[in-house]
C-alpha cells in the first residue's frame, strides 16, 4: 500500500479501525491510553490528518 493518506484503500482501513473501536465500545481516549498516545493522535488518524504508524 502506498503511504498516501488520500488513497481510498487507506481511508477504508481507517474507517474500519473506527468502526471496530465503536463496536468494541471504546472511546478515542480508551484507545489512546492503550497506545500510550494522546487522544488527539487517535482523532487525527480518524480524520485522515495523520497516518497510522506501524
């Protein structure tokens, strides 16, 4: 996968991550704590302003 946040493929991945988070009943804060990142990190990923770091 290309590293662009603008590709539809990447956006689908981010959308699925957000759906999985809400289906699990987790807030952005919950996920951020588990990732040891600020809540804004999760928010920016979900708004396609930042790439997922892996």
